[in-house]
């Protein structure tokens, strides 16, 4: 699976951005997809995941719950992350990742993901 994340940019605090992750190379609907982020000088952290299939099963890190929404469009092989009410502490490089196992439930553990996109930078100014 090849993943490409895009949609990052510079936004003021309180603003919104929509990230997208485009996949190619294999059946996408049968794998879980996660978003992670890494701020300067910090470790990569979990943001959100969406399970395989129709995408009704999702999970969010407490720091973004209620502000971010993950969704998937299997027909277009994409997963999106709508980010609202952005805060300066959301500033990071955001990565999408796909599980290496079909029909395996998603996890917040980055080691559960075999395929990673190149990352897209989100900068939130105060």
C-alpha cells in the first residue's frame, strides 16, 4: 500500500483544516487506517483511527476528541481527518498509516501499522 497525506498548512487558532490520505496498491476497504502526529522534539503520538469496512468504528485521542472527525471513502480509497477548533498545540507533522493485516481491528499503537504516508505539516498560530 502506498499512502499519500495532504491538506496541511498554516491556520490561525480556532480555524479548521481537512487532511486527506490517498491510498493505492491494494484493497483499501479491508484495512484499518490511523492518523498520528509528531511535534518538534516530541515522540509520534496517536490521533485517531477508523476501522476497516464502512468506517462506523472510530476512536480519538482525548486531546482531539470532539474537535477532529475521521472518515473514509472506500470508493475513492481515501481517509480524511477534519480538524476543527485547532489549537497551537495541534501543530505537528501529521501522518496517515494503514494496517498490514486485512480485517484486523484498529489500534492506537503505531507498531500495528505497516504502511505510512510521508506526512503533512499542520501549523496553528496563536
